[in-house]
C-alpha cells in the first residue's frame, strides 16, 4: 500500500529518581510575599521587534505555539529559544546516526489523563512586586516554601552519559516522539512504562451525531504519507514550513494511520486531532513479503500464540487511547495458519471491543480463506470469513461496477461495514483518481456501500506544499456532495479554527511570533469549508486564512460578493444535532475589513422539532432564528472577550448574542452577510472569524471560589541531562510530571525562572512551553554554569489553563525549586527540611 520505512528500536530499562516535597506555609499569593508564584513586575521584557518562535516556546525544539501557551503580553516578545533547532527534511533525519543520549534519572511512575488544549489565551499572571531576599549564595540558601505545593530538588551537575530509551525519545534532542513496533518480538515484549505516557492521547472522543453505529454510510480515510512518522512524530511540536495537515474531519468517520511497520501506533497528535473532531483513530497491523510470512506462521501456529498477539494489540490501543486496528496480511499463509487467522481476527475484535469502548477492527482485502494472497476487489465467498469475524471490510482498489454489485449482495444487511477502497494516486486499473475521485465515490454511493479513501495526501505529494490549502479545499469540495457529514452532538461548543499549524503565531489578534509552527494537538474543531458561485453573479467562499488570526495560526475567512439582485448571502459553518437549551449564548470574535463597509454580518441558527427529522427528513423544514445582540455581555462571559475592541473598529471585535428556544433541536449555525443599503451593484465583503462559543446559559458556572480551587500536585522530575556549552553556560534537559483533574484544565503553561547563581536581582519568569498532558520535556535549556563557591537555582512552574476563561491563581500552580551545584562544591551540611541533596 505504500513505501517501506525500516529501522528498529529497542527499549531500555529506567532508573529511579528520588525527590522530596513539602506543603507550604503562610498565606501564598499576597503581593510582595515570597510565596507568591506570580512573576514580578519586571518579569516581561520591554516591547521590541523580534523573530523567533511562533508564540509558544518548546525549549530546544522551537516548536509551535497555540493560544493555550501564549506569552502573557502579546505586545512583548518571548526570550530567544535556547539551543533550539529548526526541523530539517525527513531525509536528513533518517541519515542521522543514532547515538547514546546523556543524563538520565527517572522517578518510578508517570501520570495519565488531561484534556487536550483549548486554543484560547487567557493572558498572563498578575505581576506583584519582586520578592526580596529569596536567594542566598551556597547551599545554605533560604528556599521559598510559601506556595501551596512546592517540590525542592538538589542535584550535582553530572556529565556522565546515561541514555534515554531511543524508542520514545529523539536521539539528538531527547524530545519525546511517537513510534512504531517492528517484529513479533517487539510486539510481545511491549509493556507500558512512564516513558510511554507522552504518547497517550489526552483528548476524549467528541460526541457527534448520528452515532457511528447508526447504519448510515461511512467514510474511512487511510493516511499514507511518505512512510509515516515524519514531523508528526514530535509530540511537543516542530518548526516546519508548509506541513501536511488534514482538516476536513466533518466528512469522515474513521482515520487510519498507515505505515509499513508491523505495528503502526498512531502518533498521539493525530489521535488528539481526530478525537477533537469526533473521528475514530485506528492503527495498522501489517505483515508483508517473506518476513511477514515467517511472522504469521509463528504467531498463527497455535491458539496460545495468536491470543498473545491479539491481547497485546488490544492493550496497546487501550493504553495509548486510540480506537482499534486495520489488519492487513499481505503475504501467503499455510493452510493451518490461514485456519487460525480467522480465529485470531475474531478474538482480536472481541478483545478490542472489551478494552476500547466503541473500538473497531477492519480487515483489508488481501489473503483468501485458503491462505492464498490474491486481492479480490470485492467481498465474496473466498474472503467473507474474515468479514464475518470483524467490524469492517476494506476492499482493494481495482474494482468495477460488477464487483460492487456482487459485494452489495454478499454484504446483505451489513453494507455500511464495507469500505470500498479508492486509491487517490490511481495505481493499477481504477475507475478514477486525483481530482476525478468523485466519479468512483458516485458509483460506490449508488450501491449503498461505504468508502475508504486511500492516500488523500496525493494533493500534497503531487501538487506540492505551496498552494496546498487551496488544492486541498478543491479536492474535498468535489467530494462534499457525495459524503455524509456528521454533526456536533453536545454543548458547550467552542473553536478557534486552528489547523494546528501556522506561518506565524497570533495572540489576542496581535502577531507574537514570526516563525512557522506545527502541532496537531493544537488543532480545533473545523467548520464546513465551501465555495460557490451564484447564477446572478454573487460568490461566497469560506477558507482558512493563515495571514491573520485571533488566536494561534489561522482564522476562518468569509469572502465574496452580495449579488446585485439579492440583499444577503449565507455561509453554513457548523451542523448540530443536540437538544436546544432554553437559553443559549453565542460569543463571536471577528474582524470586519475596511473594504466591507457596505456589508454587515449576523449569525443565524436553525432548529428542528425532533431528533428523528435529522435522519428521516420528517417534521417539516428547519426553522430560522436570529439571536439578539446584547449591548453588554454578562459579566461571567467577560473573560472570553479579553483583548477585543482595543484597536479600532476594523480590528478584532467581539459580540455576544442571546437566544431563547423551546422543545427543539439545534440544527445549524450560519453567518449571513447582508448589504447595508439597497442598490444594483455587487457588494464585496471580507470578514474573519477568530473564535466562537455556543454556550448553554443554564450550565454556566459562577466565578470559582477560593475554596473550590484545586492546586497542581507537587512536580516530579525525571531524566535529567547535562551538557557543557561553554565555561559559563550549561545545557539542561529534564522531564516534569504532575497530576491535575483532567476535566479542570485543557492544557498547562510551563514557566521557568532562569538560573541565579550567587547574590543579585531575581531573574524574571518566562514561559518555555505548553503541555497537553500532565508532563513536559524541557530540552536543551541554556542555564548558567554553577560556580565552585555557590549553587544555582531554577524555578519551574506549571499553570493549569481551564476552558472557561478564568485564570488560576498563581498560588495554585505546581512549582519546582531546582538547585544545582558544581561537583567540586564542598558539602554544605544538612539540607533544609523538604529538600534532596543527592
């Protein structure tokens, strides 16, 4: 199905790290109090033009930012990335020689679970007066223990090599990476460790309607991009010009991450993006050629052997939180192995269903019941046994209309579980490919079968990255009338239209970074992208705009003309299928361009009276509702609007609408562009949407009280690595881990206070990145070298970011005081209570 990529990685054992924590004393958070975790008034650098990271610094990787991790003041630049390296082409990556990685110390356990990041920025912490006397030379320093939860750790700088597991970490920078498994031995020996926690998806599968098991025709996309595991393997993001990104999620139900490695575990950034949009994510279990035949003969030799493999595959899907497997056996089998293959597939399906709610196992049309490798391009008596043993059947691509007719009859009442393969590259004898793929889809739809679109990355690979977004929109627009869309199934709903990439980074409508970034975990729910021309001359297009944004790297651009004989045009944005609350709020952040003076915009909801009408078409036409614009938004929504309306009417503005409904279901959210004055001329318009919220007014909670606030747990440290850069500078890499209720935060901002050695003014607090799970790998952070007569001190702080616009008090952030000293420093005597002197 694709090109082969080789390489094997062997896991290594982990070593423990000891640390101590202590609850703070006193009243944290008071201005001037040493226990306050907010940065001092001088924490931010002065405004100045600066290039560098696009908004969210990942030390050492210069990877992408989203609004979850914005610098507190968008007008002030971030400090330069210490030790950052820009990603090179994949070919250069592959040519690097793997080498031993240094500096490894790990605690005994990892934590799991945290919702993925919301693309909203809430600004930075308040800035109290600088605390005095917080640092003293030597290990006799007075450590700040006034915060709610503070960890204190002392380490002696150690340059001795101690490698990290090459499977889970980049061998050059030690950044966490996604990975695959090669061979039966790696699969059977797999067991999760704390190092695997970076690869666990933190995004719950969003509810969409109709549900997957509704028997409606489905669409499967099989992602085949240059062998897989490219820049998408970097879990904390990468700096990449014009990367491939998929964003037409509303048309598909299953996304398969495909490669030619035996066990393709989907990169966690893809799983997060798919789940955010309500789409199932499958990995791939594949065997091929002679090596594949040997592997199959081994694990299909007995019931015990095939059950062990199935158990591992189900456990892997459960642990990393994706939704099942595409099984692709593309080698011949002995008769006995073929006989056990059916039992293996049936057992694997049962185990996936048990381990993963809603999990799926899909079989690819390859070997026959007798073990012969012969693609059928249809479901028939020679391969039906595999279809009967699992959830779905993915046909080969060289079918004809006769194949479809026979498949339709053979599938009977399971026609929606047949995914007819369409190779966008058009390899072999196919009905259509490329921009003509819609011809194949029309034939499949006529037979009432589902579709599997293989390698839609054809758009990127053949036409290039330069005009990729326009070409991608063209490709999917040609298919849109043939693919059923799914709808949003729950409230509250919010999106910033982020693609999880950008040429620049924006915060509160202002450019904060000028370098490209790529981080699919930052992708948000995508709208329906449309373009059409009206018979009377009008035009309307909705598309992603990378030139301007409210938050992150992109906004939604509505552009076109109102025709001469019409007073408005309407763009559909999102479909809903959710009971309408009695009262809802719609919040919109937008920018109306100066060239659109003759046009106004207004949102429109449509509703239906019954949920059954969504599938049956009954209960009449949808009813339109125009929500009322509120002159002043409710006070509890004010945090959502922070930063709007500050720079004139043609910059980013906000509106809050209210709508009361009874006994109906939300159907669609659209935006209408209307001419302000009647006339005969076409009126052009250009409007950007930066963020929207649809909120159930009855479910909004009041401002959180201090008693209800939840602190971040004490920070744990693992995998410390030192490198000497010069006589006065060191490079530090380490992993931070913590715990926090998953439902209370969408992401975590990670800050640090640069190393201070000896007396002097306290260094400022600066951000180094954003975590989408309760852990973060700091890589190649430049810190001062420890002097022989004194120790140095760093502070790392973790700020939880809720999705409701409220800012968590700095006293509740997680905090680590990290003290390090030169190996030649004499013993200082007993360390203060709560510290570790190892």
